[in-house]
C-alpha cells in the first residue's frame, strides 16, 4: 500500500466506477488515496478517510488490474490498517466489491438510496 496524491491517482488513468457523488474523490473530506501494489505493479486503489477511534471509512476500493481480486485487495487493506475497524460507505449493490464487503464479519456497510432520473 502506498499513499499517493490526487495527481498520481489521475496518472493511473483508470475510470472511476459509477459511485454516488459522496464517494467521488473531490467530495471526500480528509481523503487519503492509496495505490495497492503487488510486485511493484498497481493492482487497485483505495479512497478512505480516517476517523477517531481507529475507524476507517472506505469510499472506494477499485481494481485497476483485470486480474486483481477484490478479496485480495480488501485483505491488503486489512493487513495495512491492522487494528482499525473498516466501514464501507455507499457501496452500490452492483459493484463487484459489494459482496466482498458483505462477506467480512467486522466490516460494516453504510448505505443510502441511489436515485436516478
């Protein structure tokens, strides 16, 4: 896991998955962006905000490598932030990471209704 800047994230040239506006990088207060790497290659990225009492709010967890499994990406996050409670915020049900979040017992998913016109 490597902390990166917004401009470094843009250099990854990945397209953001459709997420609610509150989860988009420009709208996340006190955001931290991490590149998740394996053997020097970026496999995914993470947008989070650290809260008091060792709580992490995850706004995005995104694979950038077709071969990256969300279970392994989330395991990397859990390992790097050992001792933190991870809370996923506004994860769309159709996003591939949703099932991964749901399968993790201590994780919690905070949801809202996503309305479309």
